[in-house]
């Protein structure tokens, strides 16, 4: 393959199947990336498909804390029902337990004890995204988790219902249903991110290329829990001032370092709805558009 200047910034997502020996049914799949996988930006993420009942076993299945902020996102996988999660999941936060039964975002400031996670009921497979503000995974077993002694954190306000807004998109490849979160009111969250379902063809934005003062990671994932390597769409993204076009049709994370001119992003084929998350390491989505509107 010919050498490219920016090809290293496109990362094909590598999924691992869970151990199926002790559980009935098909495997669950998970991908994780952080640190050097993402060119050293201050971010890691995990994304996976779940359908088993019982304890998740994440990070050993015990209550734990991180020395950095983390957000957990729970989503359904059905384009026709963006507000449907299809499962009831219990999440321990400190000594409290919260039931998540609709799409949700859980905000975990540094030091807040969380987990275990337990799927109580599962009608349909669902998706799970964890976004951590560190390139390196750091964890401490929490002495507080599951114990009656409590901190001053009101854990209920950390769990937020996630609503996917219908954008009523008329043309172009941008989102059909989208939700977003930003950390401007949360200390320690130099972060904003979106979660969306897409089916549209064409250019995503009107005034590309553009640039951000912060690092960004664009994550494209399929919505078929049995076929994690299937995106269901083909896209092309221009990278750099002298644009280099990169085409991909499998689940991919695109790392955009601060200051790198990027886009247009164009969807050239869609066979199935797919999921997308734009993760920006900034409390606001600061964008400088460098192109002219086409109309
Ligand atoms: Fe965690
Ligand atoms: Fe961007």
C-alpha cells in the first residue's frame, strides 16, 4: 500500500468476543482503544454489544474508582426505536443502586465509586459506550462501593436519560437521530460527545473543511450485535490541508489531532443504519469552518 501522511489516524476497530463457555447463547463483542491506539490523545473508549443476563464483570466486577472522569452511555441498537433500550440494567453508584431502563448517560466524576453493573432483564441486545478522560486505564478498588457509609455525592443526578432528537434531516450524511453531552457544568470534564444514528448519503457539513483547537475522535460503529465488524456503510474523509482522501467501510475510529484541517466527510453508500460518536476533548464544540456554503 502506498505511504500516506494521515492513514495512521484511521483506526479499524478491533473487537474481541467474550468467553462463551460459561454463558448460553452467542458471544458479546467489545472493542477498546486508548493511549497509543489513539495517537496519545487524552482519551480512551470502550464500545460493545451486550445481551447476556447477570453481572458484567467489568473491571473485575467490583466497585471501583478512577482518578479521571468517565461517562457511560447505554443505547438501543434499533434505528426505528431510538428511545428504546431493550434492557434493564442495575448500576451501583456508591452504596446506591440505579436501574437503567431507557437510553442513558451516566457521568462519573473522578473518585466516584461505581459498579458492579448487572443486566436484570434483556429483551433486545443493546450497546454500551464508555468514554474515559485518560489515555491510560487506571483503577482502584473502592472501599465505599456497596457499603452503607456514603459520601456527599448525590448519585441520582449522575444518571441522565438520553434522548435522541430527530434532526429531520432532508439531505446529506449527517445524523438522523442525535444526542449530545458536554462537560461545561462539570468540573474535570474537558469533554463533549455525541451519539447518533445515521442513514443519509452525501456530505455531512456545508462549509468544510474545518478545524478544532482540541483533539477529537470520530467513532463509526455498526448496529448489528452479531456482526461487530460490519458497518453497513462506506464513507470518505479528507484529512489535512492538502486533502488526502481516506475511504472506509468497516467500523473505524478517526483521530483528529488539535489543529489538523479535516473533512469533507462524505457518506457514499449506506446498506444499514449505523452508529456514530464524535468525542471532543473540549467543553464546547469549537469549530472554525474554512469552506464556503454551497447554497
Ligand atoms: Fe469504571
Ligand atoms: Fe471535526
